[in-house]
C-alpha cells in the first residue's frame, strides 16, 4: 500500500521534484541577471556569471606610454610604467608583441620590436622599453597580454543607468513613467471591480446571472482585438495618447478578471454576517465598506499582484496608447527594447536595465504572496 499512514505516495514526491525544477528554472536566469549587472564588459565576455567569484583569464591589448613620456638614460631612451590602469590587479601569464603571436613570451622576457626598441614586461604589468634612438609617433607600442584578474564587482552600471543625468538612455525617467502608469492602472480596476463584485454576489436584481455569464465570457476575449478600435475611440473623444488613455485601457482589460475573482470570493463569505448586518440597520454601502472589504483582502491582494505585474511588464498597450515620438512617456519595457538596438553588445548594461525592471515586481510578489493562493482558491470549496 502506497498511501499508508506516515508515508508519502510516489505522486507526492513527483510533485515536489517538479516544483523544485520549476523554481530552479525561474531562479537561474534571475540570479544571472543580478550577478551580471555588477560585472564589467570584459568579465562578462571572458567568463559565465556562475564563475564570477573565481579569477578569470582574459586576453587584452594594451599599450605602453606615448613616446613623449620617454627619458634619456645615458645613451638609451627609456619609457617605463604600468600597462594596467590604476587600481587593476592582474597577473600576466604570457604576452607578445604581435597579434599573430600573443603567447610567445613569459613575464620577464625581453623582446625586440620592429623599430629596434626592446621591451621587457613583468608579471604585474610593469614594463621597460629601451631604444638607442629617440622614439617617434603619437601612440605607444601595442602589447598583447593574457592575464588572470581577480573577481571584481562594481556599482558603475547602476550609477550609469539610474543616477547619471547626462545619460539619455538611462532608466530613471522610464522607471517613474512606469510607476505613473502602473499604480493608477492597478487601483482603478480594483475599486470598480469591488463594487461590481459585491453587487453580483449579494444584491438581488434582474438579469444578475446573465451579467455574471457576460463577465466570464469577457475573460476569453483577446485584448489585441480591441486595441485599434479603442485607440480610435480615444482619438475621437479627444483623449488621444497619454496616461489617461492608458489607465482606461488597462482598467477595461483588467476588469473581467477582477470582477470574476472578487465575486467568487465574496460569494463564499458567510451569509449570516451580512443578514445580521441588514437586520441591525446597516446600509448596503456600510456592509460593503465595513464587512465585505476587510474580509475580501486576500482576493483584493491576489488581483493586485496580477494587475500590477501585467501593467508593469506591459509593452503592447503602452506602445499603442502612451508612447509618442518625443520619448518623454516611454516605459521601462520600451526602454529595454531600445537598448537592445543601441547597446546590443553591452550585456552589463542590458542586465542592469533588466534587473531594475524586474526588481519592483519581485518585491511586490514576495510582499503579498501569502494572499495569492487564498484569493485564487476562494469560492472553490464550501
């Protein structure tokens, strides 16, 4: 017997393993974005994010100082210094002076360049270039090195994307634009749907069942069918493109699910409480505000999570009803799309922008997740 007391069935273990696999599949890219957002371009190009805590080996092209930095020591003209920038700690394993042979020398070797000068490179990047004749030119000699660099994390990506006022591709303005869209577009349908759900659950009036069926039918209508007609309506009545039209669009698209979810929850509340309130002389509005709303908080919270996530991550509705040629009302999803075109190779910038975009929904979800299941299962069991 598989289901004897004190033992778990094989199906239970299968469910646990499946849930764990789904969690890992969701967590893996999220952690990857978070870690990559703190790395530099060179580090991302040289190693995967799960190796970010370990030293990485990179092949880079560096230059000695320009000839105008040379000094004369006896009969020799000398240029010496450090190949790496200040603050960079790295150990050179091999190096070369030609792009075709970047690993022919080891630290401490001395190699003759094409112009007759000789260069010596040490393991820490220190070099000494000597020539019997004065060096000419505007730039120093190229040195190709393969170096091992320690793990490094930086906040520069976030400073650039959030706090640099001169960065036109930053996420700060798009972040506040997205908040301006999301907060009203979450609150408005909740308020309207709460009143409608109470009426459909506890108020007697003709055709109530037909209205409930109509709301259920609206759940399966694709929003793409309504975008262009709704935009024409907005333009016809003078709303045009802007925040108001976007709020109304999100409200209209979110109301069927909100009414359905809240109505199912309110119907499951004890009838005795409402009837006793009516006997005590409470009005329908008082019953709604002082009894129904406090008891319906799990359902309100679960819909708020769905609506917030939908409006925050929306691109289609924003493209149709909000974003114009000026770019002043662009939202975060559209900003990321534009970064894919202008910064397609800068993975550290894209990772930072993406994580900024998902940070707020993650916080919202984890703050209210305990109400999610309660609100979704409301009304399913008596």
